[in-house]
């Protein structure tokens, strides 16, 4: 894609995942989607090591309504190797 998505394009989806570095506005965008477009926000700063990631996200995605995930398991691919030397996903 050669341009950013518009808010209309973003809100056309049932589930939106917001990823990015600290302080770039992920939570601000999630709050806007909740307040103005009826999404339910799920903030996932870090999933505990003992929790099964597949089960956690299967449960989240089974919830009714439109979801905005403020970070997700995708962060594990970046932060896992940095903090633990490996990702729990690979």
C-alpha cells in the first residue's frame, strides 16, 4: 500500500490490530475507535509466559462486537527475542 489507511477504511473491519513502537499513538487511535466508532478495546502490553497465546487470542476473537487490539501477539515476534532471546511463537 502506498498510502496510509483512512479512518473509513479502518472502521470497515471487525477487528483492528494496532502495532508500533512506544509513544507513537497506538492507544490514542484505539481510544478514538472506541469513542467514535463503537469498538471494544483490548490492550495487550505483554502476555504472561505461562499463558497460551493461541488460546488467549482465540477467546478474544470469539467475543461479539468490533475489536481494536492495542498491541497483540505480533509484538512477541519483536520483543521476545529482545527480552528472552527467542520468540514464543517461532
